[in-house]
């Protein structure tokens, strides 16, 4: 079989929230699997598509803003777009803010931890009984957040921590939300820790040296886990089944 040319390769819609943001390790793996990335920045005024007909899947990444920032026009536009992505039946992945926006689009709340706790650094994420096919018994993975989400309608909890019980969720077969950051590499972790070092004193945050040590210990395992997760995610919808022409089992409630 001949390899697909770039023009023939399926495209994943990627939404990021700063001019300097990129899809990092997730983007690298998707490109390595033969996908083009259609990277858009609604925060800079770039349009979102009318629907998912031109894309094989959608990933919405994190950002420094809150999912509750309804005064930001692009936040409102993304919340309005997400139900279209979910109802299409195509793979949707929300990372941190992207997961919180998914929750809000489904009618659930996003709020700070009641005791002011933050997860900034590497924390053990544990699967629920329904998440054991996707997560090892304990996955230490990078986090950077002070808000968490409640489960929206139709969602299944897949993983938890002791501080933020909703760490991963699935809606239908193909829509996933992850509170943590599997895309973050050591270089990104170092940049974030330098650029927002004032946040490392918040309750629950890890010191920079501790993050470095945990990255050295756990990052290879995260990289391996992400390979398997992305393959499961991509084949959970219609992107590889029929070229994305017709949704298979979309979530009717969305």
C-alpha cells in the first residue's frame, strides 16, 4: 500500500489557547500516525469549523484561562462547538482546560478545590473499575491546575486522585476528557516552571527540583502509556472506520 500524501492524510482539529502553544508530544504522535494537524487559536480570533465533516477528530488543549471565563468570546465559542464535536461520534479529546470545557458544555460545573488545593507537578492517577482497560494501576503524570470538573451528563469516570476525583472521563465511545497533561515533555515542564514559578508555592504544588526528579522517574512510562491511549482513542470513533463520512453511535443527548 502506498503511503498517503499530506493532501490525502486525515486532519485532526487542534485547538490551543496561546500564540506560543503547540500540541507537543500528542501532536508529534498524531503526526507520526499519519495525521495532519489543523491547529487553530480561537483566542486570537481564528475561526472554528461549522462542524466536524472536514476532520477526523478534535483535540482541545489547556491554557491559563478558566473554563468559567464567559466574558471571553472564544471560550463561549468553544463551549458552543464542543457538543457538535461530541455528537459527531468522531474522537474528541479534551486536555485540562479542554476537559473542563467538555464538562461545561455538558452542563457540569468547573470550580476550584474547596480547600484551595492545586495539582502542579507529578501525581499518581488511579483508574476506577471502568477505567482499568485504559490506565495502569497507578500512572504518575504531570498536572498543572487548581480547578476541577464535575461529571457532565452521560459521562463515565475513568480515573481519580485523592484531591480531584474526576481525572479522566468518557462520554459515549469517543469523547474523552483528561485533567492531566500527557503532552508535556521535560522541556515544557521546565518552561512552565520558569514562566509561572510564582505558582509553585500554592498549596499542593511541587518544588521545581521535585518535578525534575519525578519527570526523570515517570516520563518514559507516560510516553508509553500515551501511545496506547491514542490508538484506543482514535479507533473509538469513526475516524478510522469509514473516513469520517458518517457518525457511528454519536451521543444523542449532545
